[in-house]
């Protein structure tokens, strides 16, 4: 990691006592975080949403879904979307704190407990079923999930929002709108074709897409956005409004607040979670909010 030497020096200068645990492969951070409680008072993640997602999964497994030991976040990824929720929250279109400005939050030791999402998927092959997945920022099926898949094929010299926009264009070429059956808490289930279905704890994904700009990560509710089936031209019209958080009054957009959501798909669908792809072919998702489980230095 390019900035790690400076980060390590700054952490030493802050007076913190710490061990360095580098990750060398996918899921390394899950294992390291799961082993941390009892050995360490806190975990500090240095990286982007993918790294923090793995750490959150390890901490929730270690705590058996009870409140975790504190997590510090030093944002050095492409999107850092969950870090935008740490006070002072990043305003729409605003610039997030520099990583050096985050260090005093960790050394001060003040924490807040944030909500976490829990996903159980099925039916999936037994060899691929490694238990529930947890998320701190958000998840989606449909256009956003397929865009995240395509993001992996974008040249590495493109980063952040520019990379995500390139992936959006690639997705538009052959995107097929899924048909879903949704149940939101105890409301009657409903079916529809949905271009994008996002269940958010945070407000933003893809670095600059303010999907649920009014969401709060510690209010005990998900913000759920469901868009009707729209053609390519209207997707391109909606993209700039979502980037400004100005899409909430669009007639094709529906918003809900919920603690539990069930999604069933007519065909197996890709699922994106915190910028990762834990499921390539899921047909049923049960999503539950776990209130105030993740302690974060603020």
C-alpha cells in the first residue's frame, strides 16, 4: 500500500501501541479480525470498503453478533463509502477527511455503535455456503451489482468515481432487468421488474452515488431504494441525479424504511455487498438489521 509507511509512522507518533497484521489474500482480514478479540483492545483497518467489510465480518463472527470491540478506520481506498458516515459526515459532493485527520479520533478513544446488516442466501451449493455475511454500508442486486462485477474488468489506472462510471457504461451495453419478489418487514410481498434494488445502512456507494442520501447508520432502520424497470436512456438520465442525491422525487423511485427485507429472484442474480461480490448466483436473500452491533472510533 502506497501510503502505509506514512501511516505507520503517524500511528507510532500518536503513542498507540499496535501490532501490524498485513493481508496477502482475500478473506485474510476476516480471519485476523476474528482472532483479535481477547488479544487486542481494538482493530484498525487501513484501506477501503473491501478491507473494512472483511474486518466487520470477522468481528461479528467473533462477537457472535453481539457488540464488537472498537474498529478504527483509516480510509485509503477508492470509495471509502462507509467512512463517509463517521462524524463529521461527508456532505453530498463533499471531500472526505484526509487519513491524517482521522488519527485523532482513534487516539481519543471515543466510540459510537453503528447498525450492521446480516444476509443469509439460498439456495446455494453447500460447498459455497460459509454462513451469513454482514455489511456495514450497503448491498444491492440489479444494475449496481452488475456494475461492480464489471468494475473488476476496468483498467487499473482508473480509480474511484471515474472507474465506477466506466463500469456503468459497460453495464448499459447488455444489462437485463431482473424480476423480483420483495417483502419489506411484515407488509404484503410484491413483485416487479426492478432496475436497481439497494438496501443501505450508509448513504453512498460507488464512491459518488448517493443512493439513499437521508440514511443514518445508527437509526435502527435500513433505507431501501427500489427503481422500476427503466430503459438505457432513462438510466443515463437518472445517473447524474443519483450522484447529486436529487433522485428521491423521481416517479420511478420508491423508498422504504425497514428492519427486515426478503428478496427472491426469478433467475439467479449477482449480489454486491460493500463493493464485494459474495454471491454470484443467489435466488433468495434474507436481510436483517442488527442494531448497534459495530463499535467504531468517532
